[in-house]
C-alpha cells in the first residue's frame, strides 16, 4: 500500500512538472514551435516520451492545462455569481467574466504564463474550439452569459454577438500583455491585477452599451 501511495505521488508530481513546463513553453514560444520532447526536457524528464505517456496528444496536454486553471477560476466565478444574484446591471455580469481570471492570476503570483498561453491557444482555430468547449461546459459560465444577455435586452442579437467577440479578444490579449509586462519588469498602466480587471470591465461595459449606428 505504501509503495502504491509513493508511486501515485511521484506520478502526480511528474504530471505537474510537465504541465508547468508546457504552459511556460507554449506561452513564450507558441504552440507549433514546441515539441513534446522539448516539454519533457524542460520538465526534467529523461524519457522523451513522458508527455505522451502521461497525457497523450498535444491537444490532450493543452486540455489538461486548461482544466488545471479552470477549477480555481470556476470557484471564483461561482462566488461572484452568488453576489450578482438577479442583477440587471451589465457591469455586474461583465465583472463575473473578468474578475475570475484576473483574481486567479493574482493568486498565482509573478511570473505567470497562463494568460499568454491562452492568447496563443486562441490563435489556433482547432485548439480554440477545445478551449471554448471546456469553458462552456462550466454551468457557472453559462449562467453568467445568461445574466449578461438579460441585461442587454435592447441590443440586437447580431450586434450582441459582434461585441461579445470584441470583448473576448480584448480580454484575452490585454491580460496577456499585462502578464508579459509583469514577467519582464516593464512598466504597466495598471499596478496590479485588480486594477487591470477594473480597466477591462470599464472598457467592455462601454463597448456593450455603446450606441448602435444604423446605415
């Protein structure tokens, strides 16, 4: 029994080392430029097949990274959902989208790589679908989107979809930019992740509530 526990702990430790190494390499170099062999070496694994053994394909590895961060992000989102209740204030629902990722990154400390990893994944049409699928499987995110839609009854559906895409691009790439600046010691417009979240919420709410021009 003791031997089995030790082996399980060793396997879990190896998996964590691989996940951390892969996240960093994907964030810094892109998905296509990084091989499973490079990930194994960066994780300190002498066996170059370690990634395949523990995770399978590169897509499986990326899905595992997303799930690793998805659990704490979902916990924060559920707490914010409870606070939002039946609100019809757009800002409350945008906050439920923005704050979880910013708060999670703040809890991780510095440096982090998850925001840049996410930006890299979103540039790949196939892997983007993997991330979207994982995210939309969370009931808490579905509830946030339902609440946001209820708070925008006057916004035409096609405009709502267009601005939702704009908001997603803004969120993904702005948090990646801030993460890079923090990791490299560059000056930032916002001092911390809470302030970054506030700025993003301001911008996204303004975008969603902007007048609609008809041709």
